[in-house]
C-alpha cells in the first residue's frame, strides 16, 4: 500500500503563535504562507492554518469514548512509527507549556490495534492526537 500525504485546513486565532507552536513544539517545517494562512509539513502531511480570529477557541466539551478514555471530537493528528512517536513524546513531556488532554499512554494493550497515543491542544484550542505503532501494518487491525 502506498500512503500519500493528506491535506487539512483548520482555523487558528493567531498565525504567529501557530507558526511558533507547529514549528518549535511539533517540529513541522513551514511551507508557503500569506498574511492569512500558513502551510506546514507535519511528518510529510500538509496542514494549512487559516487565520480566523473571530472564531476564538474550539469548544472543549464534546467528547467521545475510546478504550475507556474521553477524547475530544473533533481532533486530528498523525500516525507515526513508534520510534518517531517516542521522540515526539519525550520532546513534549520535557516542556512545561503543553496543554495536555491525555499524556502519553498505550491504548488497547495486548490487542491487535495496540498503539501509543497522546493528545494535546494547540494555542487555538485545536485538539491533536499523535499515535505510535510498533507495526504499521496493524493500524487498521481489529
């Protein structure tokens, strides 16, 4: 299976704080930009942050349940190999400015879809999830 990059456009309240967060905290590379949007290369995927200051923060009360844990809906993120996930997890845990939703943990332990996961908010209140799989062929295992 060939995996191609996805594209996601999402609202942010401030482009400069968004640039700083995605580049410095998450390690994304900055791509094209204008006065109202900026593209990021986040682990090979194209994210486009669009300035929408009037939208404010995304509501944080709507959740779903996954493996006994409340998760924010909506959220987006990236599925990583476990080595890359571990590197990101360690970098994030070392910071004191992360708005954690769910600190790094293992979900579905011992089951076919076992995965490492973590959830956090970006500065605009967008919920992000990063998953880590030791075996990428198990991403859709049930």
